């Protein structure tokens, strides 16, 4: 970590990692032997509680309520697939969205205690973005494997396709929509497109 006034980075030291419910998270026991994150992929911080963090590592989500000192596994109800992205709903930290490679996306409605695979138009998620201005407005992209842009007006409970007029032909040009961002002042949406053109 690095505070704005710091001159250098400081390592956040982990004191303990635990499985949580061993019936739900027991398959992760081999990962605990090293007491470290071998493949840390992402960290997100809950905007309503800056001591509440989530991190992805290999095929798992880890949760900390003390700014990274102790961690508990949180994978109840989801498949163990390669992590792409995570996001807290800025208006409700009980809603967490988790995008994984290959198959699907998961969401939690209880602050990360359990996850579910929702029905609908999101087969897989590479990036999520929330409006900071309009409660419930969020977007998702699918990367190269499942190129799409979807929009939700209810915090990810239901989704609709977003018009792609003006964007390149993703399949023909072998491109992917990898990232999405929402301007916090105007709600304008920005999409990153990459690949061989």
C-alpha cells in the first residue's frame, strides 16, 4: 500500500488465513499451507467500509474485515474458475459481483457469504462498472471469448443488451471488449476494445 503522502510502498502483512465454513470452502485447504497469495489477481475495497476488502487468488475469493491483516475464504455457492474481476455495488456493499473465465458470472446478495449464478444475459464477465451518480446503474463486458456490453438498472438483478452501433465488428476483426468505465459526473460510458485490428 501507499498513502498519498508516502515516499515508498509498504507491504500489507497478513497475520492469518482461514477457510471459514470447511464444508463450503474445504477444497481450498491446500492453498492455506503456504499462508500467502500465490496468484493474487485483484483487490477491491468496500466504499462504505474501507477496512472491508475482497481479493481474488487462483480460484477463490478471500475476505478481510481488518484492512488485509486476516483473511477468510468466501466461495460458498460458486464454481472455482479463473478470476477476472470483482466489484462492490457502491450503493449496497451487500451486493458483490464476481466475473470468472470460461463459463459464467456470480453475484452475492449477502456481502460475500454466499454466491449465486444468476439467470439471464451475462454468460461471463471480464469487467464491471457502476455509476456513482445513478443508483442501480451498472455495466458488464465479456472480454474476447464472449464479447458483449450489457446494462442493468437494478444493480445487476436483470440485464439488457446495449446497442453496439458505432463499435467494430468484434468477431470479424478478432477484437474483444475488455474494460468498461462510467464517468462519475455525467454517466457517460467508456469501453476499451483490444485485439488485432
